[in-house]
C-alpha cells in the first residue's frame, strides 16, 4: 500500500511566523503535490514537483515556496504566515500505473490555523 | 473560472437507494477523470477513474459515466450505505493524470 505521511495533523501558528509542512512518501513516486482545501473551493494546487530539485507553480503559489531535496520528501514553506493561509493542507504523490496513467495518493492532511 | 464544477454542494439519500453525484467540466482537452472520497480529518482516497476513450467504468457498487459531448460525468452508487457518507471530489486531467483540477466537492449523506 502507498503511504503518504505529513508531519503534523494540526498546527497553530502566529501571523508572521515561518511555517514548514513536511510530506514523505514511501513508494518511490516521481511526482509530488501540495494542495490546500477550503470549503466550497475544493482542492487547489499550490506547487508540484516532477523530480528532485524540480518544482512548478500551481494555481495559487503566492505566499508559498517548496523544497524537494530528496525524492521521498516534499516540503511546503510559508515564509510569513498570514490569517488567510488558515486551511487544510494536503500532500499527494503519484506515479504511472498500468496503461500509462497516473493516480494521486494523498496524505491525511495538516489543519493549519494562523492566529 | 472553475474548470471542474460540482453544482450540488450536498446530497441526501436513503440507505439502499441510488446516489448520483454530478460533475461538469469546461476544458475539452481533459482526457482522464477521477472520483475521490474524503472523510473528515482524512486525506482523499481514490475511488474510481475513467478515461476519455470510455463512456462507462464500473467497480462494485460504483459506476462512473462520461458524456464527452455534454462535458459531464456522474458517479452512481448502488446501493448506498451509511459508510458512503463523505465528501466526493471530481478531478480531471488533460495529460493522463500528471496533474489534476479538482471540483469543489459534494457532501453525500446516506440516511439509515
């Protein structure tokens, strides 16, 4: 079974703090993703990575950065947390399955509250 | 502008009946579609997928139908069970799953 783990389930931070969210997958997947989930908006892609040291902006990258130094680990960084970054953050990884298509596997999520 | 829409934020169905969740998309380049199920405080889990070369895919109680001309897909759950109560997300990709666009989700409640 694919396992995607996230460093924290719940996190409370103050405005202006630097925040690190860690994600680790154990299936040697090439691709990793960070989403945020907000009510009525679904999952919105923040950043993704196709390989080590590679990163691509998603739909809402502003206020975030990422790091992928090792294949299994993808970190999301909030340089200076703001209250509008209070959300559920979901990490996912994917790889090709039969037929040349991909399926994404998600971690349990981190509920971040910025006060 | 949302490329993937799920116009029903919530749906209630009696146990044993059929649940039909709908999804509409605007990008005709989408070629692969997934449904995910999400319980509170958990990450989404993959449920079923369909490629644009098919119009139906079935897996146990779950069937997904794709109408490419209408840019519409639907997930049918028969029979519905209380454990199916969750938020269901529709997702679409235009490069066979390299990355996905998600809809806003539909909360399904199956009443005993």
